[in-house]
């Protein structure tokens, strides 16, 4: 009976470990480094505890060693995500929905003056005429693009998986 409970505990711990791993990766993909690092800490803690239980008999990890091992795994998640952001100069689509007016036209002109393409679509929102501005840029340029629209509208940022044709931006 004790052996069956031990096997069940191992199975449940592994399900929890893999669930944490899946969740951690999804948070990393969404850019939520800190949450991913925290999940990674507990993920590897579960893994190490189960590994220690399975290997048994030998030298077991002290609590401090376990904390450092888990902390290293969590920090690795954070640093890896940061490196990916810095090294991967991928394309991004910035979409801004804003009131149609002089301020919108100035912001769009500023984007174009910086060598970026801006596609403008007119629409009607709840409060009146709106513009949907689509800007295709490199990841490193996103903050500069956002600054041009400083609290002027609703901004969404999406990774571009693949693109063909069109007008490619110059570096800001």
C-alpha cells in the first residue's frame, strides 16, 4: 500500500511539474518574465524533490542547495527571456486606434518621417470617427513608435510570424 501511494505521489508530482513547465513557457512567449521565473522556481523544486525521492539512498540535497538550484533555474528563465528580446530583432505590428484629428495626423506624419510605413484605416467608434493606424517595425523600434502616440489611443503590439511584399521600415 505504501509503495502504491509513493507511485501515485510521483505521478501527481510529475503532472504538476509538467503543468508548471507548460504554463512557464506560455508566460515566456507572452513576455511575462518575472511570472515565468517564479513558476520555473517551483517547477524545478518539484522536479528535484521527486528526483531525490527516486534516487534515494545517496546524498540528499540540503534545503539551501535546493533553493540555490531552483533559484538558478528561475533566474535562467528570466535571463533567457531577456536575451531573446535583445537578440531577436523580429518584426512587430503596432496598431493604434485613436480619434481622427490633427494630433493623429501629426503622429502619423512623425512615424513616416522616421522612415516607417503607416497604413491608416478610417472607421467609426462609439464616440465618433476613429483611425486605425498600423505600423510595421522592428522590435527595437517599438518604444520609439509608442512614444509618438503618447497616450493618444488604444495601442496593441503583435509579433509578426511571417510577411511578404509591402514596404519595409528603415531603422529608427
